[in-house]
């Protein structure tokens, strides 16, 4: 998760005003499973607690996962990993750490989830201060890069009232500049980063549960901002890392994100196309985040804040669809992070607004985050926040063709798709118990199976039809 604060103004000058043009005319694209079905991904980031954990693992158990699945029917996780854990010393890759990641991935595999591994960073590294807490005892401020890859050249990092402000401290800016080698002093760092990703990909190549690699959380360019950063050092790192991954893994999707500061708040991205060297169709995906400035500053989704947030979402969506469709070449979209303090006014309306846009865009969503607290689905005492009911809605998880439109309420789902005759696996739909306590009524498709324990309905549409519309309601409705 990243904030924006005063940083947004400087980036706005570099990037221009809010995007005002419409989105791309390119139809939504989807990540597919091994059966060729289009995946609609819904889940959480897991978890922020991994950032400062000595073993790199989140404070999250199999029981936590079972509760999440039972309460919300999730099928996806953006699982946080870190460069400092993968490569604790130059050129040395910690296989015990990758064992721990693989063990957690197996939890998701057993429950039918898909995993995107996210190489997370915030404020570059925990090594930006001697104690890793900004000198103010507020917890680990930075995370991501190992200490041996953190070069601040003696510049200061002073305590700040908000963690986001550490980004513009001279020492942090220099650490990023050295990573991107805009100083000309450290060309080896990006090479190490790409090789660390290759080590991760080598471990998970062939693992059907891991479908994607999110190459860097919320990239920040240091003293270089805007299109010059995105089209320059950032795109070059993405290309180099993609090439390294493809040497060991031809199948997993590679997720690229825009610059965070500014683009997260609706400004235009200057990212350029990344070429996938794999044999066959490209498997690049676009993984932006959304944090409208009024909400990031602590306002609720009401009054003027709501008006400004709605304008941000409109501009953000237009630019995201433009980059995914016209720049990157019609790639799938996964919203890597959205979230807010659920105790704020209008929280339910905001969540509904964002997920409606995601549905219309054909985008997957990973909510920030599964950590206990008002930003998550559960408080530290285990009680639910409003997020659980907000997210526990019917949705098609895997579609035997291409979804063209779908909508749902708590007790009704309607899906229109273009069937793919080459896909023999059935379409899979999640139906919450709150809306479907007993049997189901299906129109437009044949029922293959209705499992009331897992809440999963599988259906098969007629072969040969150019389109099919499936409507699911409770039995007797």
C-alpha cells in the first residue's frame, strides 16, 4: 500500500493533468487456467505482516485462509515476497525461504486458489535507517531490498510523521537512484533483481497454482519521475526481468505496474510496451493500484471527497484501459491493490463502486489487505468488518469462453459469454449461502454440479452458439 500526500503535486507537473480521454476500444482480456477458462480473480493481499517478519512470512494461518474462503468465496491471493528474503547475500538465493513460500502456496492449491507472487517494496528497504523504523519507533518503515543493495551515499533519512514522506528523504531518493542506476554507479543492482526473480520463477515454474509474478510493488523513480522514468529505467527493468524469467518459466504471467505516485491517483502513465520472449501468445498483464487522494488522506467517501474520488476513478479507469489495451497490446488487468479504512463514511459505497468498475473492465482484484484491522475483513478480536458482507457476492470464477458481461446481487447472477468450443471444462460460479441457502435455478445452461459445502456451481452452455446467457437464482424463485 502506498500513500501520496504532497508527492502527488510534483508528479502531476511531470505527468500532466488527470486523464480526460476515454479508455481503450480493446475488449477486456483474461488470464486463463490450464483448461483454457477465463479467470475472474477475487481475493486479498497477504499480507503486510510479512514485510518486517524475520522469516519473511505473513502472520496468516491455514485456519485464516479457511475462514476467508468460507466467508467470502475468494479464489485469488497476491502473496507478498521480498528481495531481501530471496537474495540475503549477493548471488545467494535462500532456498529455505522459497520452501516456506512454496508451503504457503500449497495451502492455496489445496483450496483451488490462484496465486500471484508480489515482489513487495515500500520506501525501498528496511535498511534506510539503522533500526529499520525511521528512528521513531513506529515500526518498520521501509521494506523490500536487502541491506547490501541499499546505497544512500551518506545522505540523511530523518524521522517523518507519515511513512509515505520517507520517499522524499534524500537518502531514500539516492537509494532508488542507485537502484535504477541513474547515478551511473550501480548497474549491478537491476541485474541482481532480475536474477532474484529468475530464482523465484525457477522454483515455481510448472506450479499450476502460481499463475503470475508481480515484478515490483509500487515502483518509485527517486529523482526521476513521470514518463521519463516509466518509459526509461522502469520499462528496461521490466524487460530485463521478463527475459530472465522466461529462461526458466515459459508459462506464468508477468505482471507490470505503472509508477505508483500519481498513477494511483488518476494521472496518466507513461509506461511503454514490454515484449514477452516466450513462444506463443504474450503473457504480460497490467497490475495497477487505485488510491484516490481524498481517501488516502483519511477522508470518507462522502460530500466533496466523494465527488473528487469519483472523478479520480473515472480518470484512472480511462488511463488503465488505455495502457492495457493500446500500449501493452490488449493484456489482462489485475488491480493489485485497492482499499480503505472501512470505518470511514461511505466505505460500502466506495467498495461497490470499485468492484463494479473492475467487473466492467474484466479486471481481477486483490484487496489491501488480509491483515487484521479496519482496512481488512476482520478486526484483531476476530469480528468482521463491513468488508465481509461487501465482498461476499456471487461471481463467475472460471468461464468456459470469454465473458462479455456479468452482474450480480446477493441472490442473482447473470453472465453473458462467448463460448469457446475448445474448452471442455465447465463454467464455475461462486454463490454465497446468504443468497442461495438451498437449491439453485439455472436458465441458459445445464447444471453439472452444485456443491453446497464449497458454494460452487458448475454449468455447461450449449455448444455451437455464438453467445450464451446464464442466469442463476435460488430454487423456487
